[in-house]
């Protein structure tokens, strides 16, 4: 039997758990599927013209010595039209050698020739997708708040393929596999790739190797930055350049230090040579100990003169390198003025790049800062002694603790399950992932568990089950390490992981987790505690997705009774219990009971959440489903139309919840005999599901069947 899985579902009454699972549609697997079909609110990609001069480039570095020949070669490749040269050019070289600077100078010099010129940080598949989604929003500013996820990525790819004259820069590509599919889909426009690696793939086009600067250019760089023109300084500049391996980024850092401290180049050289240093963290990518000493000297000076600036830089080293929102950083130093002062100091030493709204830090600077912070693991950060339940957060490095603190503060008060907070989660996603992925060995720190679990919850709510599942597993592991296997908060994480497996299409894997969570709360908190109600709901949901609704029913009824006794019959969390009972009753053929539960759930949601909340729309959808199960399609129609309107307005036309509503409305129109109205709705639902859940997801397959049936009835095959 196929039943519609719609409506939110919480672990227990919604404000009991810090992160409560909601959502009852199954997710199996996230496939990267580009959807070329034009969806409502977005015009066909071919019909959209980019505003002339559209670009997202930042300002280039002021110092740009010794790259005349390389820039000219890049120009020649741009003018050529061979199959392996004109379309794609790869600039390859060591980290810190100036690949991005060269590409940025070239792109800025040709803004009049390309529309748009679009820069994407391409070190991970997720950041590539984020850059493409931002292009979609830039080309469709009136719907920018609605276009997210794979649908936005697919639209951008379709737009690029449909137009000529654009320039796409994929900066800092780490793996050929990350860009192979994208390059294979694009045969128009120009692409510049920057990378430290030999990508070794035909799609990378003509390769422009970028070496270190020559001696003369290196000396000019140092003199230009420092203003030191005396003969002694020139001689010292030659020696310093040699010691730094003629690496542009290292020269820039050294020059900034000398300019700020107003010392001679020879004095700086003596200081650097007198520092025994440490093994370079950059050796694997061509770095050397001398290069590392440049940053270590600068860090030491900043620590002595501007300790707050160094604290800020250390926190920044845990975020993604590019485009950290400045308004995120206030809690690091206690106020906007203090942060702005510290940013000014860091910028003056060329440790960061600033715009009016964002901060960027070179990856090599981040690596050195984190390496210099290696002995910080025993410093007490803002959360290091925060008590949670019966456990204490284990000490972590102060800079990491600060970064976690900043992110958690920015993401409050809305949690990952609250649609009102999703735009903020989406905007900070690269920085959240950088903080948690960059510290994989942190296994005894509860704040990390909260952030990792929240990240998993958010990704799950966006239909990205493949990305979500490892985070849920890690959150459980950390929580269990800190609090033990029998703590109620361990039960919470077991429940969240069980829901993740359900959404991933693996309810059999969820079953022992849900059973274990219930055992914990029953033994520790007792049979009438609201946490126990949440675990009963989790087990009931797992049994439901295993095709065992008769076994799920008494557990769900018990969970409802506990929550009603604890919070009263009108509490917001009661609605989620009722919604699940509605679907269970419907599956068992008890349609009158299902309608009663749906009616009551909607009334509670309307009273507690308001008329236009996306979750209210989910309960409206349950009400429409209950009427449809009784054959009352005419009564179901206005409920479903209203539900779709709320979800589209609140979440946009491409969210999985929107697809659920589209499918349900198509079913209602089909029941009313209006197949001509049902088919385009079902096709829209199919496009959204393909773009978010993937073609192999059962929900997608269900809509495929609906579309096929409607087309067959319409005589389309």
C-alpha cells in the first residue's frame, strides 16, 4: 500500500529536545541531478539575459609583479579557439604562488568582454554547488530568496549552456572528479581553473604552469611593499627572497610585516634566520620551513601587540577561507568595534582580505595559524567548562571553541528544524562544515556534538540524506563518549540517527537504534516522561516505514497520551503526534479516525504556529489526505490548494515539501477527473524530487508512476 508521507514529525513535544526530528517523507539518497525543466517562478534559462558587466570578483592584490608573461600567455589562450585551449584553461602551481591573483587580474581586465564573470571557490563539490546557486540568484534577483539546492544548481548549468560570452572561474580545484561532470555539460563560454594539482584529465584544457617569481620580481615586490630602497635593504631583499623560495604569498606577508614594524629588511632577515622554526605544515604542497617562519614571525608580533587580533585570526582559521560574514564575528571579541579594530590590524599585515561585508583568509595562512595553535588543546575556550546534563565538555583548543561558540550563537534561536532559520543555516553552511570537518579528531566535546548533529538535521530537512547521515553518526559518537551510553541525551541522538536512517531508506538500520533509545528513557526517566514519548514516536515511525503499521499504532497512541498528560491537549507538539496517527490510521483503513486526528492537528497548529507557517501547511495536507481517503476530493481540494500556497511562499518552489504538496494536489485533481490539471502538477513534483531527492528515491519513483499513469490516460504513451 502506498501512502502519502507529508507533514512534520517531532521527536517529542517540540521544545523538549534541543534538536527534534520533523518531516515524514522518506529520503533515500542524494543524487546530483541537474534539472533543466523550467519551474514556476523561474523563467526558462535561455530566455534570461545577464545584466551587462555582472560579476562577483573581489579586488585584486595591489602588488602584482613578475607576471606579465604569464598574463600575456593567459590572454593568448583566451583568444585561441582550439578544442582544448579556448574554452578551458587551467592555471596550475603551488599553494601561495599567485594562481588566484593571476586569474583575478585577467578576469578584471576583461569584464567588458564577458557577461557574466563568475568566481566560484571550487575546493569541494558543495562549494561548487553553492557558487552555481548564487549565480542563479544573481540572474533572478526577484526570486533570490526562494531558489536553493540542486534546482538552483541545475538552472545555473542550463543557463550557462544556453548562453555564450561568459567567464567562469573555478578556483582551487582539489579533485578532478569534483568538476568533471560540470565541464562535460558545458560547451559554451570560457572556464579558468586554478589548482595546485595536475588534474590529469582532458577536460582541464590547456594548462598554464605557474612558477615562483624570478629574483628581480621578488625584490621589486619586497621593496614596493616596504618602501625600503637603500642598497643594504636591496641586498637583504635578494637574500630574503631566496630564503622564501620566491613564493609570492610569503613575500607579501614578509613585506607587510616589515612595513608595519618599520624595521629594515636586513633586520627582518636576521630575525627569521634566528627562528629555529618547526617542520612546515605546507611541505606536502611545496612549502618549506622558511616560508612557515614568515607567518610565525608575524603571528608572534600580532600576539605581542594586538592579542585580540590574533584571537580573531585563530577563530577565522576554522571557518571556510572565503566570505566569512563580518556580522558573524562580534561574539569573538565582544563587540563590533573591537572586531573592526582587529580586522584592520590583520588586514594591515596582509593576513586577511576585507570587503565591506566579508572576511577572507588564504588557505595557507589558515594552515599555519592552526599549526601554530597545536599546543592550544588545553586552553579553556568559552564552552570548555560549560555544564550540560551530567557531563562537562572536554577541553578543546580555545580557537576552535570560540569558532563553535560563534556559529552556535549565530544559528540561535532558530534550530535546524525551524524553516525561519534555514536561510541563516544555508548562508553559514560552508563555515559550519569547515569547523566540524576540520576537526575530525574532536570526540569528547559536547558543543561539537550539538553543532554536528544540527548540521545533520539541517541537511536532512533539505533532502540531502547522503551528506546528513555521517554527521548524525558522529554526533551520537561524541555524545556517547562524553555522557555515556545510558544518558537521556544519548537517547536523543539515537532517535535523530534513527530518523536519518529512515529518511535514507534504511528503516531496518533504524530499528535497533530506536529500540535502544526507548530502553534508555524507560530505565532512566520512567514510562511517563516526555523524552520517553519521543522515543515511543521514533520506534513507531520506524515500524511504520518497515510496513508494520499495526505494531506502530499502540506506540504512537501511548506517546500521544504521555505528551497530552504532560503539556495539555493544545500544546504545539501534540499536533505532530496526531499527524503521525492520522497516517497510521489511514494505512489501517480507519479513515474516520484519521480525519479526526488530522482535523485536531490542524487546529492546534493554526492556534500555535499561525495560518502561514510551513508546518501548518503540512497539517493542512494531512487533512486533505484524510478527506481524499474517504473519496471526498471536492472537500480536500481547498485544503490542499491552501497548503501548497503556504509552502511555496515559505519554502519556495523547489523544496521537497513543495513537491509533496504538488503530488497530493495532482492526486486530488485526478480523483476529480481533471487529469489535464493533474499532469503538470505531477511533472513539477517529479522535477523537484529529481533535483533534491534523486531519481532513485521511492518518493521520486512514486511520482514517476503517477506521471506515467496520467500521460497514459491522456494518450501520450
